[in-house]
């Protein structure tokens, strides 16, 4: 079993970290930056960035960046299409495997924002093969979230827009998220989310509303999403958390206010309390995506 450590991309922006002495430009340091830096998306190894922007972020000259990049590229560790500003780190998914098919589904919007090019098509094939190796659920989720880029896709979309709808899929998504910012979940939806949490106390609609707003806005590791998807995502995470802590002493389960305030819905499921009174809780092991209930009934109640 592989050993791993979580790395928060915000590390690179931490004031104390930035004050530390920096190493000289090198292929090794560059590869670590491309694997964990703030420019990365939630699609492992694939992101949109230009070489000048990356060089500036590292406080390197463009010449030094190109030399270090050439070193890493010569080993097959990284590829780039600088015209499209697409960077691909092929082995990134090995070090940041998705925890469940639902994580793969969350790649949808980040994937759509990557410019179409031959490198994106290559990344698609590599990621597709890796997901198939993880199982049918992962392969199906990838097929749903990440459409195969077509060389003529932009032209086909343009022709379709002339005759059908005057917006791109990206614009549609932006519009849906913008509209969501002024929408709020109904009381019935909040009640259902609250009932999913494994430890009850006072009903905290404000805390749940705040969590929903956080999920809608997204962060460097999670794409923004419309209200309906945010509700569904939080329902999935609460359900999985409840499964992980099933049978645990209630004193070791945080109250809902603490859980939501800490943003624990973003956490790796394997970090949701690996111990119970000093003993390993068997329910905290990795749980396949097919045990998750999507709770689509939340959406039936509608948003105000």
C-alpha cells in the first residue's frame, strides 16, 4: 500500500514559507512545484498556465525556467503546449489518486476550462486508462465528467451556437454559478442535510448555508459549482462521514457547527477519525463510491 501525505497548495502562498531561502532553479524543484503548486487544478497533472506566469511565480528568469523545464521534460516527467498554455504532468495522478468516483465527477468544470489541444487529448487517454484500472465506477465517472477533446470541437461548437444557442458551455456554467450566488436552499433542503449528520444538536441553518456557499464558490482544489450540485456534494460527504464514524463513541464525533465551520466536508475520508478510543475504527477505511447515496431528493424540494 502506497504511503502518502496531503499537501495544501496554499503552502506556496504562506508568508513564512515565502520568506525562506529559495533553491536555485532546477528540474527537481520545478517538478515538485508543477505537482503541488497553486496553479494546479483538481484534475491531477493537467492545468492551464503559461511559461512566463510560472517563471514569475517561482521568481526565476524565463531562461532559467526553460532550462529546468527542459530537464524535467527530457525525463518524460512533464509536457507542455505553450501556445495553448496547457501543462501536463503524466504521473501526477499516481500521487494524487481520486478517492471515489464522485471526486472524478467534480473534475468536470476544471476539465472544460482546459484549452482544446493535442496535449489535452493525450492527457485524456492517459487519465482514461488510469481510471479504468481503478474500476468500472471510476471509468464511468470519468466518461461523464471529461469529454474527449476533438480537434474540430471548437468549430463544431461555433456552428452549433449559430443555429441553436448563443453561449458556450463555459458561459452557461458561469451564468449558472452567478445565478446561484443569489439563490438559497429551502428550509426542507437544509432539514434533510441536517438529518444526515450523525450527531444532532441545535439546528444550525446558518452554518449549513455558509458551507453551501463555500462549496458553490469553490477553492484552488475544488471547482465552483451551481447550487444543485453543491447540495448534492454536501449530502454525499455527510453520508460518507456518517458511514466512517458509524459505531463510534459520540464524544469523538464533533458537533455539526464544528464540522461545518472547519470545512470538514472537503477532507480526505481517510482522515475522518482513524481512531476510536485509541483503537482503529474499521469503518474509516477507504469506501468505494458505489456506497454513496446521491440524495437527489434534496433537489426535489427546490431552492428559494
